[in-house]
């Protein structure tokens, strides 16, 4: 045995789905980080250009099939790399295009802003064999999304308004982010905004923004959260909010709440703790509150070893800031959560209690990290809206 390839980084190396793998003639398919890009290599030679942000290697055979973004992170396209080195795009139109492959068959799934659900097509070689019709129920609402490139950084954002609103009517704002590594909320897929549109229809302008640390915009953007998971992510939510309000003055910056789950819950708590001048209430779902408690594999790539970089863990923790809370907060956590364990919320609640800061805790019995039970999910949304209207002093319509 021998070493075929090695890679190193001063920050961290991301695991790219689909590699390592092998071409039909036995060459190693791997990935290299250079030119602010995660580039695919074959036997050590880059075969994808700078700026093509590869997300996954779908298939390696005589050719390669990739999922990647180029220029616009809101769009995911399928790309083919021929053995000759030619790189071409397989999918057309804005949207989220994904695929699965087996032998010479490629199944493409395309989600766009024009369709309620994915369009599925089956290809064999260069020919489309058939499409697969979806029998899923149609959603009862249709998101109307305005996309923004907010502020000097061009923070990709999605803004949703209530249906039938008056343009001169001030609207309370709900910032609804994930905002962390490995996941984008702002994509050109209608189905991604169903919950956000429902929340908007309850009387809010809903803003979803992907700030620094989210994927698809290059290595510098992703890795700007090194040793600080809090500051850049929160700064970009504030910048996106202010940019949206500058363009749409009906957004009432005196009534702004922030809501999130997982990293988004962490970000929501950061908002009211560190920027109470901006955020006036928070719904904090399944948050990481102390990074010492979270998975080593995830946490140490961003913050380093806790013994070597204690200041990074302190800087990124919610616990030291518990005494600063002056806004209404609702903490929600599934007691069966095996991803972000409930100890995070319990530790944060204890810190708030010790600091004499009022807050609410809603434990969800039998619920894991995400709320998969339909009745629980529905009633949980209704409870969140009730909390937001109370916290922001929004009148509740009778009947």
C-alpha cells in the first residue's frame, strides 16, 4: 500500500460528497482547494475551473457528473466533465438541480420557482428516456418571493410579504435564518419558502438571508467564520435586514423578531443577546448554546481544539451573554434530540435564571432535532405566531 494523495489546509478541509472515487480507467477522483474554489481533480490534475463551486460528485465513470454553482449561489446545476477535459452544463434555467446516477442512467430532479415540486427526468447517455410525474398533493399556498443581493457583500436574501398587503402599511419583520455552515436557505426553489410564506401571511414581512459561513460563494466566504461562529453570521443578518428596509420602507424596524432552528436557533439567541437594538424578540429552536457540548467533528473544524483556542469557544458561546438578555425569548427543544442534545437549552436556561432574566422554555416530549409529527409541527407554528404577536404587541384579530 502507499499514499495516493495528501491535502492540507490552514483552516479546515471540507468533505466533498462523492470523493474519493475512481474513473473507469482507474484514475483517482479527488478535490483540491485553490483559487477560492473547491476544484475536482483526476490523478491530481484539476479538471474543473476556478469559480465553479462544486458541491458533489454525482458519478465518476468515463466522464464525471457534478453538482455545482457558478456565479449565482442560489442556483445548483448539473455539470459534465468529459475525458477530454471539456466542461459543460447539463441543466437549464434557474433552480436547484440535483441527480442520482447508476451505470449510464442519470435521474435529474429540478426544483424551480415556477413549479410547486420537483420535475424528474430520466436520461440514458445524452437522451432523455422519460419524465416521472409527481402525484404529491399541491401546496395550499404559493410563495411570492423577492430576491435581494443585500448590502456591500451582496448577501443573498429572500423577502416575503403577506398576501393582499397594502404597500403603505408598516409591517413587523420576522428574520427567519439558518445562516450557518453546510446549508443554504436562499435558493431558487418555490418549495423552500412554504413555511416562510405561511408566516408572512400571519402579518409579517419575512426575511431569509444567507450570510458568511454558508456554502456556494467560495472558500473565503465559507471560512470567514473560523474561530468565530457568532460575529460574522450575526453581522450579516443585521446588514441584510437594514438593506431590505432601505429598499422597502414599510418594514417596521421598531418591531423586528428573529426565529430559527438549530444553527438558526443559535443565531436567533445571538440576535437578542448581542443586538437588542435591532431584534426585539426571539424564538430559539434547538440551539447550540455552548460549543463544548456539540459534535467534535463539526465544531473543531471551525473553532479548533478547545484546549488550544478557548477564546474561540468563549467568543462563540451564548452562556457568557445570558445576563445581557432584555428581550422576550421562547426556547424550544425536543427532549429526544440526539443531534443538538437538550442539555444545550437546559444550560442556557440555567444561565438565564441565575442572571435573573425572564424567559420561556417549551420542551417537546418525544421530538428529536426536527419536528416530524404533523400535529405537533402545526400547533408549534401557531404557538410561535402567538408568541411573536404578544412580544411585538401586534393586535390579534378577533374570530
